[in-house]
C-alpha cells in the first residue's frame, strides 16, 4: 500500500508540474517571452514560497518531505537535463564558427574570461552564510564564475528568430559565438564537477580532468562521429520497430554521458557532444528530429524547469541584504559579459556598432544558466540562496535582451553582399535539391546503367548525398559493377570539386569522406529493391536496360513497383547507348522548360550536373502559338520568357552559365529534336509527370520524344500520390 501511495503522489506531482508548466509557458509565449520562464514560474508557484505559504497542508500532501519521492522526481529532472543538452548539441552548427573565426574566438574568449574573473571575485566577496558548508569555496567560486560567463544558444537563437535577424551576417556571428560559449561552458562544468567530486584541489585532479576531457572530445569528434553516423544509418535501414532511430539516438546519448561520468567529468558534456554528433548525421531527417524534439519538449522540458523553480527560495529576494547581492550578481553578469564581448568583438575586427550588437545578443542566459545552476545545486556547490540569485539573473538578462538587441540591430546597416546572400537564401527555400539528404541508385550492366552511374555519381558528389548503390539486374549478380565503378569515379570528381569550392568560399572542410557517403548493397530479387526504397530516400536514380516497354508508354514490371512505392522523385537514364560521356566529361546539357514542378526539378538537377562536371546548360522554352491568342494578349509568351529568366537566375545562384532559347511551335517535341540535332548536347534532362492507371505510363508526346532523341536522356518524374479523403 505504501508503494502504491508513493506512486500516486509521484503521478500527482507530475500532473501538477506538467499542467501548470505548460499553461504558464503558453502565457509567456503569448507575451513574447521564452516558454521556459512560464515553466520556471510554475515551479515557483508550486514551491514553498507561494503554494507552501498559502496552503501549507495541501502543499505538504502533494510535495511531502519524503526521500523516495525526491529521488524519483530528481531522476526525471536529471534525465531532462541530458535530453535538453542533447537537443542543444543537435542545434549546434560548428561550421558557423569557421566563417569568421577571428571575431568569434576573440569575442568568446573575452566574453567568457571577463565575467568569469568577476564572478570569482564576487564569490569571495559574498558572506560565508551563502557558501554551502559541504563545498570548497573555490568550487563554489568556479561554478558562480562559469554561470555568470556563458550564454544560452537556445535563447539566443530564439530571440534572433523573433527579431528577424537569424539569417543576417551579424545574427550568424552572434549565434556562432554563443555556440562556442556553450561548448566551452560544458567543458568547464565537466572539469569543475570533476574537481568537486574529488573533494580537493590538486594539479593531478585538474590535469586528469583536462586530459580525460581532451581525450573524450578527440575520440568523439573523429571515430565517434563515424560510428554514430553508421549506427543511425544501420538502424534506419534494418529495423522495422516503431521509431528505431530515436531509440538509437537516446542510447548514444546515454552511453556518452556514462563515458564522461566514468572518466571523472560530468554527464552534461557527454550528452552535449552526443547531440553534436547526432546533428551532423547526414540522414537525420527533419521528421525524426521533430519527433524527438516533441518527445522532449512535451514532457521532460516542463518537468525539469518546473522542478528547477521548486528549488527557488523567494525569501532570498525579500531580505534586503540578499536582494542587494542578487542585484550585484545581475550587474556583474551583465556588465562583465557586455564589456568582455565588446572588447573581443573590436579586437576581432568588428565595427563599434557590430561589437555593441554582439555584446548585447550574448547577454541572454536562459535555459543554459538554469541547467548549470541545477547541476551546481545538486552537487552541493551552490546554496539555495545562490541558486535563486543565479536563476533570477538568468530571467532578468534574458527578458532584457530582445528589446535591446532589436534596438541595436536596427542601427547596424546591411552590406550589399549580405543583402545579396539573403535574397539568394530566400530563393533557395523554394528549391527541392538543397533539401535532399539521401539517394538510392539502381544500376545494371547495360549502357543505361553506365550512364546512370556517371550521372548519379556527379549529382551525389555535388550535393554530398548519402548514396546507396544496388544491382538492378538481379538474375546476373555483379552485372552493374562497371556502372558502380563509374559512379564512384564521377562522385569522387564532383565531391572534390564541391569541397574545393567549399574551402575557397567558407574555409570549411567536408564533414564526411566519399567512402562514408557511398555504400553498395546486393539486391536479391525485385523485392529487395522495393524494400530498400521504403527506408527514407530523397531521390532514386534508375539505370537499367529496359525501363520503358518496347513500343509502349508504360514502365516495365520491375520498375513499376519501385516508382509506385517510392513517392519521391525518380531519375531514369535512357538512351545510354548513345552516350560518350565519361566521369570527367564537361557536360553540355539541354533542359526543356515548362511551368510544372517536374520541369522545375529537372532544371535544378540539370544545373547540379552541369556544376559538378564544370559544364554548361541551355534552357529551351517552346511556345505553342495557340496559347498566345489575342485574348491572352501575349500572356503565354511572357510566361515562357519568365521561365527562362528564372532558369538564368537559378543558374547564376549555382554558378552555372545558362543560355535561354525561346522558339515557337505547336508541337514542342519537334523543336526539342531539332535543337538536339543541330547542337552538340551530351544530355537532355526532361521533367515529366506520370499518368495514373493500372500501370504507370508517360504521355504520348514524352514517350515519342524520348525514343526519337539521338542523345542520352535523364527522365525526371514522380509517381502522383492520391490525396487521402478529408
């Protein structure tokens, strides 16, 4: 009975913490403040300062002073810390730090060092009553210095999005500096926690913590990154249970948290680094990340922050002396961080206005501060009064940051190159190719298979997609070997070219090697290919001898099931026997333009292939004179010219020269054939929709055009999904 009673009270606590936390979080969101403030406030309301003061008997009934219950709710809270740090790591883009290393590193170092030293001095100025008797004064001082010196990536990113500055150069600079701040902070916390766990200060202890942390980071960011990528890929491809990838991610987080605990540093570092590695996985889809985020934000986040609020003692803010110390903590944190980041920004080459905006943006603590304070409280390094002061500082600095940052950003004008970049990124949001993550390639030993290998390799290397290659001629295993070898060669060339441009433009190195991105699987029958397409691919390249039935318009049987099950774009190589292209050929590509989504995707893919092969592209629009009647007053012609202008703009953004050609004919296929005969094109990329029926088939014009062209063709299409009834 006692156990049942304990569980009932525990469930009642969770109900209250979740309900009140989410309710007040919604209220804070509507006021333009982070939801975590509402969740913190829920804990304060349910804590001894308010609920306990107004209804002490009921409060003691729901939150009794029972060790078992405290351990249960604390366990949920500790898991919440790890999961929140996992999310923070997943949102951490270390590539941002490379873009303006000097300004970022300088701002981060000074922005951490100045408030850290101020925090140390403040800790020794505090009365001894505020220092936990079980803690070394230096450990408390180190925790306070760290708490005063860091920024919250989540809050900084949220505020930048709110004020519309997340994509500005200055917004990216602020975010990258906050990322570096967070990374340094969790390394510091891990080392300080290791010192606190040993209960003494010694060169051996500090050296052991530093060495263990360095070794952990070195192994994680090299071997560990590859292992995590392969684990996520293997789990996604081979397990059929519900949400297997999320389980794998949680296991990675727990194993890495346990590893840091075993080497004598805090589990927080392991969870944070696990998030970084998971976030870098090239096949982590937005759907999987959204499911994991929903799971964490719906339960663990409100419980953790509400429990953090339960530990706040508002009596600290009522006593005049302690209130003054709280103001001192807020002032030291704000002024120290501001002056340190300002000096670092100026030394890093920023203008005065840019440095002022950077210093303002980094002055938000939010969730990171609360997590640090909770760790310090749980380890006995912080007293409840100091804990309350730090959380109050986090709330005040975060609430003050949005209006002050908005005011500062309005006074930093955008440069011309920044305006051009923002316009380019806005346009790229409407494209399909940049959002692709993974490609499936099915090849046999035919000329179509060899052509498909070259094109798939160029495309995958340029876009750096995780690529799986399968043998498309299942009755002759190994028949696609030549196509796979051509794919690897083409992918290698395109991969090297893309990485060279990446290094020249941003000073970045590739996250993955070509060997990590391309894998080969043997196909045991058509069913194996059908099963593979269901594993979450963005596009499929098909290079088989007989894709379209001879003398008909429908796909052959082996291709029907693949396209129908896939539901994503499919690129089919045809007329491979008319190709002389090799992996190092600079392709001259023709793409007919239309206003359809398939034609738009064909244009994007054609440009990617031209970019990868250092080739060029011609966009051809054929105007049907019957569409340009007097009643339409030239609207159809203007629309066609607009499509060509869009192709040129898209090519300019991709760095590919585009030649636009407009002709008039009531039968477009005739003009396409004529242009290909008179010009030496190496490839024609055609985007077309499929017709529904018992079998999938092409329009009569498209089927006739493909057969009559004397050039290799890449047919880009997609199976039209039926809409589910509303």
